[in-house]
C-alpha cells in the first residue's frame, strides 16, 4: 500500500494491465516506414556482434499471402529464455554502448510492417523460435507467444540457421503492404521500398559499414548477393572538401554537466570542383542535395536523424553543401536532452545550447553562402553540361553494383537501336 500526502492510507492497489492487441496496435503506429523498420532490427544484429546481415525479400504478386521479409544475421544468437525476453515489450537494455534504446524496436518496428512476426535463433547449435501474431493477440486478449519449429520457416531461413553456429532470423509475414492494395501493386511497392532501404541503410550505418566503429564493422547484403556499401555524407576522399570546424559544448541540467555534444562542420565542393560528375551525384544522397544539408545526429555512431537544421534555419539552396555531424555522450539523461524518440528517427539540439549553436550556424552558413556565390560565377558550360548517351552509360557503370552492369549495357544497346 502507498502512503504519501493526499493518498489515504489503507486504499487498495489495483493492477491494470494493458490490453495486448490494442497496446501493440498503438505502439506499431509510431510512423515507421519500411527502411526505418529494417534499420531498427539491424540495430539488434549489430548489438549481437553480427559480421554479416542479409535483408531478404520475397514479394510475389501471385503469392501475396506467402510473401515475406527476412533479416538474417550471424550474431551471438539466443537461447529460449533469452529470446522470450527479447520478444517482451520493454525488455531491459543495460549497456549504453548498445544501439537499442528502449527494448521496443524489434517488436514495434517489425509489427509496423506485418501482422505475424516470427523470430528464430541458434546459439551453440541449438534452435529456438517464437512469434507474435496480431490475430492471436486480438482473439485471446492475452500476451501469448507461439513457440515455433525450424520447419515453419522458409527454406532460405532454415538454410541460414543450419549453416551458422549462432545467429538470428527475424521474419515478417502477412505483410501489411498487401492490405487494401492489389497484390501486383503491393509487390511493386515493396520492391521500391527495398531499393530505398539500400540507400537508407548505407546512410544510417555508414560508419559501421566503412569500419570506423572499432569491433562493429559488418557486411550488409540484400537477397544474399547485393552488397550495401557505405555512403559517406562528408565525401572524405574529395580533395576540395573543407573541414569548417569542430566545436564541443557541455550540456547541463539541474544536476550539473550531464554530457557533451560535438559539432563537426564540413563544406562540400560545388559540382565543378568534385572529382567527377558521378561522384557529385552520388554525394547528393538518398533525399538529394537540398534535403541532405544540415545536422547529422549520431547515437553511438548510428545515424539517427539527418537533413535540416533542427528548426533553427530553413533549408536553403546556398547552404546545401554544408553538413554538420552531431555526436553526443550517450546516457539516459542525454538521450532525453537530445529528444531521441523510441523509433530512433528524430533528434534535436538541446534547449540549453541552442543559442550558442545558433551563433555557430550564423558563421558556418555565412561561409557556405559566400562559397556558393563564388561557385555560381563559373561559366554556364560547367554548370549545365550536357552528356551523350555513351557518357551517361559510362557514369552509371562506374557507380552501379557489379551484378547490374550487364542490365545497364543491355538497356543502352536497346536505346541506341
């Protein structure tokens, strides 16, 4: 019994457990898109020490009910009790070095995309598996996990789990993309989201993929063959990029200093000063130049939010080449100050240092604008160069995945006929 001012002694305490289906339905409606949801599951694979992660998609308009998404890794794997804990909402995360934050990601992210989440894991050669089924939650009104057998997974997943000594497969099936859509339209939508995911994962995990994070480098695959290469927002190999400055700021609350934020500003060159036109277009990123300017917020080297100036400035054509990495001391108090949300899709500048950051931005954006003005004085032949078909073909062949080169050559042969 509780006893404090305003709370009468002797009053009974009543447990009020949340309704399973309604709670899960509310939590999965947190605005996850397909790429964000995949990234949240990949976080768990990285925390588990995975060296290879494979996003495998089977989207067939003729087999809508049997289409699925797999995220397979060769991490530490889990025992039965460990997997049950991982499948539980709010399962504890004790290490500040983990990418996972609230112990919610795998469940909420996965169920934002599907109605049946199946997870199979192998540790020391022993398999265990459990699932969350939205239909079962609704019909039973209870938090019931289904235990799974290896045979219930598709062949691709079974082969993976038999091959690794330890590892995990997260499977999404009864995909929500097929709800209220024609099967063919849904399949095309999923294929498009997979292409976007490739760019998004290359961006969000670029420090891990490129080996900048000690002990956490991994290889990202798609459908067991396409390698996802890191996308570097700061174009580190470009000779004409400019490191504008690095500034450290302490963040305080009522208890004193709780952490530090580090700002590293980089000004990318204009198109005429890039090493090649192909490199310039690749540097534009997943959302293209104007939308990719601004702050790049990192939590434990994982990109959380990027593009835009945290409501401190509007995106501007003349500042589009300025990108600012924002790293901070990770602890619960700093997560709150940085306003990192459950789905790890948003972050912002802490209120206590916004005025100082505003002064920095005034200088850095002013510098970017001055450099942009100089670039705008270049001759039109540099700014609006027209390319022949053969030049376009060569540029595409330089930046494409090796497995796509034959398709590109075939396409340009047809165009030229």
